[in-house]
C-alpha cells in the first residue's frame, strides 16, 4: 500500500513539474516578441564589435553584410551561419551560460579575414 | 615502450630546422595479419611494401611580403635546398595548403601559383602532392587552384600506405561537406581496418582553437569515418606552428609554416604573427620531413635540428600503427 502511494505521489509531482515547465513555452501568445539586435559585417570587422545579451533571454540577431559573404561562427553558442549581402540572416538565440565569447567570420573574405571577429557578452 | 608486440609498420619523423621528415617502416618477419595486410597491399598496388620517406611542407604563402616576413619566398627556397640535400631522397613531398597568399587580382594570384610551381619543381623528388588552403581557394572556391593543381581531394597508394588528401577550405568555410564525406567513406571501404592511412589536409580536423579559426566545423564527422581504421595519421598545416594531438588512436600533427609563425594560443590572447627576427630569419619556421627506415631508427641528416622527434612504437597487427611524439626538450 505504502509503495503504491509513494509512487502515486511521485507521478503527481513529475506531472506538476512538467506542467509548469511547459507552461511558458506553450503560451507564446503572452510572450513578448524577442528583442532584435542588428549586427553588420563588412570586410574586415563587425559593427557593433561587442554585443551584450542577457542570460536566458531570447533575442533575434539580425545579421547583415555590406559587401561579400561573411561567416558568423561561435562554437559555444552553436552559431554557424553565412551572412549574404543579398538579404539579412535572422538567428534566434537564448544564451544559457554567462561569459565573454568571441565570434569569428569563418567564411574567407580576403586579406584580413583571419582577424575578423566580435565579442558577445552574456551577463 | 617495451617491444613485446609484433611490429607491423612504423612511422618516425624528425623535424628539421625548417621542416619534418617522416619514415614509414614495414617491420621484418611479417606474419599473420600484418603479413596478409602487406600481401594485400602489394597485390593491389603491384609494388612491394618497402621503407620510404616523405616530407611535409606547409604554408609557403607565395606572394606574401610584410613585416612578419620581409623575405618572401626565402624560407620556402631554403626548404627546397634542404630537401635536395637529404642523404636519402624522399619519395614524396606533401604540401598541406596555403601554397600561395590570396589576392583579389586573379592574374596576380595565377602568377603566385606559377611561382609556387616553379620553386617546388626544383625539388629533386619524384612526387609532389598538394591540398589547398583558404588563401589559395577561399575566395574563388578553388577555381584557380584546380586550374593549376587539379582536384582538391583525392587519394593514392604508395608502397603499402594509403594517402588521402582532404579539402576543408574550398567552400569558403572550415568545412569538408557531405559530398566529400561520402567520397571518403567509399574511398576507405575497400581497405581492411588495419591499413596504414595518412590523411593530409590544411586545417585541423578537431577544435584546436575555434576563436582563431583553428578547426573544421564537420571535423567530427570526418573523424567518425576515420576512427574505425586502426592506423591513421593526420598531417595538417594552417596554424603555422608545431602541434601534436591524440584522440582515440588517431594522431594529428601540424607542420610549421614557411612564411611566419603564430604564437601558442594558450599563452597569447591575440592571433598575431610572431615578429620577424632578422638575426634568425627562419626561426619558428619549418619543413616536416618523414622517413621510412627498415631498422626503425630515426633518420639523421646533416641539417637535422631535432626539435621534434616522432618515434615509432611496436604494435600488434590489429592495433595498427601507433606513434608517440617525443619532445626531447621535455
Ligand atoms: Cu569576413
């Protein structure tokens, strides 16, 4: 009897946890639309060269290029995009770790490509 | 390590002041699986498995001229002289990318490729094999490179060793891509798992320093294809310094550059070349030379400066070719 009761409580608890954690995600109607952060790539730098994000805040990074195709690579946040001069690339990110990260252009774009980078700070 | 196991094939390497020489060494008294392996390779290639040596050169950046190296192609030309001065002629030179420095002027870039070919053709070796670096092939997705050097990825056999050239630069990104991965799987499928395989490519196939673009984004997928093979050595360039890395049983070795050196990313925050030293113009530059030697001893040469020694370890046929890199300064 006792073990049945314990198991029942456990199931109830798990259900409650999943209900609450699913809650915010299943009600996007109430969620604010995410902040849009624009980043422009131009040989051989990004503007701005530092962007500050909040931990656990979902933002849209709008990536634009003013000249050729650039890359936008950051292993820690699993970002690996190309930025075409034809149209902006939107990526939605929710950083879960605080820290200072270096994002590089990883699409070869000419003479100073090897040092084309920017900083993303997550606080 | 105690040689309590039967030898199969060894690779030993010596770093010269300006490069590295590797030796591929089939051991004597080959029986059992190792013997079968060699007779398989012998039949396939129509040639006996015999000791041989090969040299790795990297990152000549022909056309580069700037403060980190105002001497242009001098180190490259010296490397050519050193290869020609080796007491034992190497069978093969592998060039792991950035043969030329990039420029948006197609004619100038073609001129640099021509100059690379002219200098490298002075080497008294039967075979020179190249892969592109991003400075050769990143801007035009290897269009010009292919006109001068042919395919950017391919494979060939040499005296019992299977060589695979991989291209992780031509898509503009540090990437091998699905098409090449498919090709690699097919290329290797015909080999037994114990076949000795040397992969040569430009960028590291692992995350050495992603912030400095020292990685290949799908390198893990390449390694997944390679790992079932027991005797894999990966040689690469790009980072302009020595590096050794072991993951699973696969060994990765980087060769120094022939133009300028990068510092140790663990010690320096910024990716800036080490400044030119006019008193020691070839300091920190390198040629990687590999030598095959029937007795398994490391090659010596009058020009050898052994800042790195790659020594062979005895191994069982099924374990494959294992190597340990010994740094004598330690
Ligand atoms: Cu770029």
